[in-house]
């Protein structure tokens, strides 16, 4: 696996997307992601982190901006782009690190071992948390978060996975105020993470 290659690709894409936003005043004071008109509560589910410990999502992220994402390490573009964009904001604004928790749930239990997932997420940012689980546990977590359950496309070992391609953002108040689909601009992340951190 070449995680560095993923991040280089993603950062290059981010640079292209961000060109149009150069010089734009941010933050604006308003969320620029897809705003949820009727915010929903943070889901409750427990999976296993890459160290083998149980991770209660709601409890572990209490009082923080929780960015929940269901993806997989073999994803060629969407997953690494999301992770690289968020990591870029945290590196640019390190004061956000204590207030923002990224949680990457692998929906590929057959290929994403805890070791592989750990290497993958830590290549983006050391604070990112990776979670694994049984197919049944993963299905329950996705349903709790109100996202479509991931499905396999193709034949082993080189199959792809159809999965929710958006990041779900929960503010410190425990509510989902916005989501971030693939194609979210870097300037939107720069704007929204700081606004979300002040909500609650």
C-alpha cells in the first residue's frame, strides 16, 4: 500500500479546487457545507479502534466536532481526498486539533485489517481514529448514522465498495448541522470547521 501516494494525489486535487478561492475572506460566519435543516442527534454505536479497544462514538467525541466518515483504504479517490482536506485544515489551524475528532469507519472488513487502517489514517493526521467491526456491527453503525449500508461491487480480490461518500459533521452540541459530499472545496472546510468548533 502506498498511502503517501494517496495523500499526494488528494492534496494535488485540493490545490486545484482551492485556486478559485484564493483571497476569499473566510470564515464567513455561515456554514458552507450542505446544511441540515432539522439537525439530528449524534448516533450511538461502539466499534473497535485500531489498537483493539472498544470505541463508543458518542461518548468518545462528546464536546468536540466529530467528523464521521464511512470508507475504506482501497478507495482510489473520494476517501483520501476527504481525509487530506481535513488534515490540511488541522495543520493550518493547530488550535482546532483538541476540538475536532475525525473518525474513519472502515466498511471493508475483509481487507482493512486494524494494522492497515492504522497506517492509512495516521498518514493523514496523527489524531485521526480508525474503527473496524464485524459486518453486522458495521451495518448497525451505518444505519444508526442514517447513511446507506455499503455494498460490494465486483469480484474479490479487486472489488470496489459503494459507500456513503460524505463526511457527517456533529458540532460540540451533539447535533449534525451539516454534511460534506465529495467535491467539497478546501475553502469550505477552512470556513466550517472553525464555525462548528464554536457551536455548542
